[in-house]
C-alpha cells in the first residue's frame, strides 16, 4: 500500500553511494535535532526549574503523572501491582488500569526517576513525546507517502507540533504521545506488504500492548481511523486486486496480533473494565468536551497569532482540550490542496486522497460531539456522535480528542501538496505556494506552554524526617488533602515513592474512580465532610466556627482513612495560586489543638478513632470519648 516509491530526489543524488548515504544521514539527523529543539522550546518554561514550575492550566494532571512515574520506582523496588494500589485513596485504593497511568513510561524511565526525581522525568518524557512524534511522522511520510524529504519535513512538523498537541502538552503525557500513530500505521501497512507476516503480526501486537499502556483512548481512535482508511482504500477498482492479493498474509498477521496482544492485555483489560475500582463511562461531560465547529477556523491560544490577540480560547472546554484551532488560512489551503491533488492524480493517488478525505471528514464530524456547538452556544441539532455516545468504549471517550486524527490527515495532505507543488514547476508558482504555506502555518507556530510557581518539597519530606512520625504503610497526609485544586499532598508522596524506601499512604488523591452519577466515573474519591472542611479555608481564607458536631464528623473520617499524622508545610500553592495557609492552620488547630513545629511543617499526630477530642461545653452535646 505504499503510495510513493521510497527513492531519493534526483536533485539530491550525489556522485557516490557512500557520500549519498552520509548526506542522507546528516539531513535526517538534522531534522531530529530540529524536532528536539522545537520540543524544548515548547517545554522550556518547565525546564527552567522542573521542581518549582508546573503547567499553569492543568497542574492536577501534571502532579498525577509525576505520581505515576514515582510509582514506577515502587513497582521495581517493591514488586507492587502496576494496575492496583492502596497507596492513594486509602483505604479503598485506586484502579490504575482505569486511569491514564502510562505504565510503560513509568517502568522504562524508572532509573531516571530514581536518580533525578519525577519532575525531571516528567518534562523529559513530555519533550521526547513531542520531538518523537515529529520525527516518527517524518520517517513515515518519507517511507510511504512522498519522495522529497523537505515535503516530509513540512508534514511532520505540522503533525508533531499542531495546536492540538501543544494544548495537550498542558499536563498530558498520554495524549502527547503522538508518535504512536505513525508507528502503529507503519506496521499496519506492513501487514499486507511483506512476506514476513509472522514477525509483522508479533511486532504489531507488541506495539498495541505498549500503546494501550500509554494512551488507550488514542489507540482506540487510531484503530477506527486505520479500519476506515483500509476499507475505503480496498473498495476501489484500482486497488482491489492489490488488496485481494495481500489479504491472506494481512489477515494471518492480524490473527497473530490479536492473539498476542490479547494474551498480554488480558489482565489489564479485566482490571480496566471489571476489576475493583473500575467504572462505566467517563467522569467528564461528553457534551462539554467537544470541538466547537467555529474552533476549527480560529487560532490557538499558544501560537504566534494568539500572542498578538488573534485567538478565541473560550471555544475549547479548557486550555488542554483544544484539539483543532487550525485557522481559516490553513483550512482553505487544505481544501484547495485536496482539490488539486484529486484533479491531477492518477488512479492510485485518487484512491489515497479519497480515503484520507473520508477519514478526515468522519473524525471532524465526530469531534463535534452529540450536539452542534457554534461560538460556545449549543444548538439542538443531533450529530452522529449522539448515536455512539452510549456504546462501550465510546461512552468513555471525549469527542474533542478525535480532532487529533484530523491533524494527521491535514499533515499528510500538506506533505503531498508540498511534494506536488511547492518544490516543482516555475519559480513564480513555487513562490506563490510558499506564500500560501507561510500564511497558513506561520500564525499557528507554537509558543511555549505557560507555567507558574508551585510549592517546593518540604525538608520534612525530602530528608525523611517523616519516618519518625509514621511507620511504613501507615497513613499520613499534607493538608489540604490531595485533589485537583491542591495536588501537593500527592506530589510529596510521589517524591518519596521515587526514592524507593519506606512509604506512607495518603487518603483521597487526584485520579479517576467510581462514584459518578448513574455508575459512571468521577475525579477523585466521593467527598467526605472533612474534605471540604479542610479545603475551604485554604481556598477562600474563610474560617468556620468549629463545634463538637464538626469534631465528631472529622473523628469518623479520620477513623475511616486510618490517619496517623497530618502536616501543613510553610508554603502551600494550589491550582489557582498561593493558598490561605493561616486560615487552614486555624481550622486544624480548632480541631486538633496546636501543631508541633518540625523543620518546615506543622504536624499533628492523630489517634485513630479518638482525635479530635471534643471540647467540654462546646455545643449542645458532648461527643468526646
């Protein structure tokens, strides 16, 4: 199914074979360096100080992935279950298979995490994800789609650094792993084009296993796109004989892929769909996390155009989920380019363009979600996703993210168009095409993701003083408890996990678990009274009047969580900035009495089932032991 022979440009052909190979290697290495430089540019705000800086718009996910990376060290050093843990959300535990737990990354990068810490590993993976996506697309386009490396570079840079991927760079190690798409497609195409069908089936099975452990939702989208593309490509008079001849090898290899990946993923799939702590559906509103139709034609927030104010950030559900935002010039270029490529194509190229167009249009429409949205207003116009929203797997997906497959279609189209028109023909025509490409792509050139300060690790945690207050396996937490709005308690545990020694457990946490409406998932554990009692003063500065009724409810929650100690660092920074530490200390003091000063924290020992002790005469009843 290769649509262009993998041969070098005649204009690039050097005089001797060794010189040619050296020159080709240097050009490919140069593109790899360019991709890495671009990725570093985008993540540079974190690289300044990975321990002190976090993405501004999604610190909860940033902290969660750091926790997962720290847990990777725990898996190696203690043999913990990669798919289940009670270290967070004590005592109930968390189903990690039902979360975006990037297990392969956590295991492969565990040595770096152990040596340098989760923040360094996090930004390293994020940078390599973006750079690797660009280079993987470059290799794929050069091998299967276009003749010229320059054309492949244009398409690859777009595929690797399109606005959707930059948006997901705000905290998503899973959704920035765009390199999975060309790598998976590479081996899908090999199924029917190589006689080594056993090896091809095995490799694809291993790749599917890796992809599931990193980004199962992305794998699902790629599977749909590949299926639609292959069916459309096969159902043509021009390609049917080739498809029929390749079918036996392809189906045999695919059978091996299914058997191998099914065996390797049997337990993770069981845990994901039916294990303890699993859930049905998603914890997010599928009518909110959609692409606004108008969002396809505006510029992204983090881009050159956005820096000059030509953007509409309100058209995305949040700054992390804007998967389109291509701008009108790029849409016009792609439409004109598609027409041109169809018009001047031979029969096999027309089949390719037809298949690409169908995949692109299908995923664009699906990304709009169940109802039509136009400039932030939802209209009662049912769309195709409404018929899919309650089907298995679709009910756990977010429609907006399907637009990332549209990115891939546009990138392939740009490479084909550049190969056909940008580097061929009269000089005037090439200048015109160059201007068109510049007008479409320069405004969406990415700018670095925004970052903000976060709390540095307390010395109390960093030097292991905490071990004097709780034994290995006991429950201790920073306050406020770990949540999306205040992820620090989970970060401190992540850093101790990365050191591979004794470990404390924490209540609550930022994760996906059961407890949502109608049996769906939710973010975090179902809230208890103490959660809000200790989060509210930190968020708002408001201090409630604490009575014995409050103390009794807190005592019940302490007993449920089996908490042995609580502490408040000297500085607490949440998702929205500096938190009200004095108000939080005042509230905890009213519940437990004065805290003990230990290094840079205030700590309270908790006697499970006994503390907080009621104050005589405080309220109508006495609840003390």
